[in-house]
């Protein structure tokens, strides 16, 4: 089997033998091949291309039932959860078009490892870490672009092409999605692709025993083979980078400048100062409320976004979407079936019908509106100041 299968790559390192299995994710034979290989080779360890979160979702498919949406909003995790759900929706749509059950070979590897008494190694980096590291590296324009890309991925009803089907024969759907993102944002390739290959290679290299089988998407094989002989710092690869000092300074500096300009205008000509406040409140409140309205939020949630945005825009520690989202969660509490259906969302209408995802949309879109309102409202404040001192 080893000699005749081009999807299996044998690596020797000292006394350790590593068998890299590049699975063809659109092939229904992948799971069977994984099962036969593990039973034949009887490895000490089996590495799978899963992180703890994705392993947990396989082992406990009903984990959504235990989710506290209000806590997620307070912990500032709503955007990451929404991105996860959008990616999951994208994966499910592709899987349906391909007529496959995604991840079946990983499930088989886990099952066979347990049956053979092999050590199971979750070799992939936490997807949340990857997303967070990517988000931290994006500038404001990049973040706006990526948000619109995600929205378009929900709206798209385009069928997958034959060319894409061929590409998916050597990549899992998650890797395909991340590769597409790296193509649109070349500066993120290192974080999205290279770091993940390094992490996988190091986990496989450190797997216990003298015989290791690693089940990964075939698209990872070249990167793993390139990195397997090097040592990589897993802690460094898993670290969430801190916000640069200049970003922190801007986050506090811009509101202070706005307040200082309004105060100066008041001292020069009070009616113009009142006009600035009105402009600030109207633009911030209206655009944040518009975001909540687009998410089809409850009227009280829309009103909350309108009232909170002018104040939260002056405090980097607060966000109008959090307040609007919490109000939405309190008024339209998610039902058990909403949590149960999170794994089955595949269309745009599902995001609006499901109360959990609707809350996440309220948070995201109200914040996006508030951000736009800050720029436009701030520009109006500056314009009124200039007109006042130079009539």
C-alpha cells in the first residue's frame, strides 16, 4: 500500500518514521484509505489536522446549546464567532455542491487511533488564533475589505467550477478558504498559510513514539516537508500580538482631538459648538442605528445603537454594537432550536432568521455604522471649526 499510494509520503528522522497522508477531501475513498493505513501500520501516534475547537465540534456537535451569547458579546468575541459561522456556512455550501461529508477522513483517523490504542495528536493551530493574528495585521481599509468579502461569500449563489473541484482534490475546504483569503491579501500569506504549516510540522515532529501517521490535507504536504526538520516555537506561533502603541495612541487621541475641537469652538462661538455636537450625534447615532436596522434588529436595539454610538465613539473601550447586541439578546432571547441550527446555516436568510446569528449581525453592523459615523461626524466637526475661525 505504501509503495503504490502517491498520497503517502514517508519521512525518516533519526529512529522515527513519519507517514504523511495527504487526503483528497473530495474523494469518498479517503476515509477508507486512512482506516486501512492505520490498521496496517499500527502507529504509536496519529496526528490529525484539527485544533481543539474543531475536535470539540466533532465530538460534541451540540456544544452550541451551552453558549451564552451575552457573555460572548461582553468578552468581545462576537466578531470572531460570526466569522467562524460564515466560514462554516461557506464550507457546508461547498460540501453540498461536492456531494461529500467534510472531515470524514479526520473522523475516521480519530476512530482508528482509539481502536488501535495510538496516541491522538491534535496538530493544527487554533483557528481563532489564526483569525485574530490576521485581524491584528490588517489596517482599517483591510478590515473593511475583509468584512465585505465575508458578506459577499454569504450572498454568493455561484456554483463551484470544475477547476475549483480539481483544486479541492488537494486541499481541505478550510485551507481552500484561507488560501483564497491569502490570494486577496498577499501580505497575510505568512500568517494564513506558512505559520500553519510550521505549526503542523512541529506538532508532527514532536508526536510521541517511533512511528507516526499524520493525516492532513494534501495541500499542506509541501509546506510540512519543508518545515519538518526545523524547530518552531509553538508558543510564539500561538501568541496573540498586542496592539501597537501608535494604534492605542490613535484610539485615544482621535476622541480627545474631537472633544478639544468642540470645546475650542464653544469658546470662540457657542452656536457653532452646538452645531458640532448635533452633527456628531446625528452622524454617529444614525449610521449605527442604520447598521442595526439592516440587521433587522428590534426597534429598542436600533434606538440603543443610536443613543450609544455618539458616546462609545469617544471611548475606545466601548462599542455601540455591544450595547445594541445585548439589548437584542435580552428582548429576543435565542431559543434552543436557534443553537441547534447553528451548524446548519448555509444561506443569507438563515443568518437573519436565526436569533443567535441575528444578534451577532446586530453587533457587527451597528459597530460598522458607528465607525463610519465617527469619520463623517468627525469631518463635520472639523469643517464647522474651520468655518468658525475663518468665516
